[in-house]
């Protein structure tokens, strides 16, 4: 059994598309995850040996490159990024 985890990093985006499903926009950081929340996510992932892939979305996930690298450095998993344009 393989499980994919999708993590929404926040709603900050460099675009303000009218068709955006989650109303992401530039400078919108109200829902960004905190460092302690990342640690909680990591702890949950470590407990589940069936997780084989982590994907990231947002807003624009590449605006959160430090957070993505935090996960990449901890796990030997397939990493996916669903980005805008």
C-alpha cells in the first residue's frame, strides 16, 4: 500500500488569478504553516511507513522553497510540486 501526502504550504502567490480555487494572492500569508506545524507533519510522516510521496501546493509552492527543502532533506521520498503557471 502506497500513500501520497499533499501539503498545502500557504496561500501566498505571485498571481491573483480569477479562476483560483483557494483565493491565493500576492502577500497573503495568513494561513502559512508555522515551523512547529511542519515538525508535527514530519512526526506523522515518520510514523507511517506506507507514505511514499509528498506533494506540495499552495498558493505558489515555490515561494516556500525553504519549507520544501526542509522536507526534502529529511525524507527519501518522491517529491511533487503543483505550481501556478
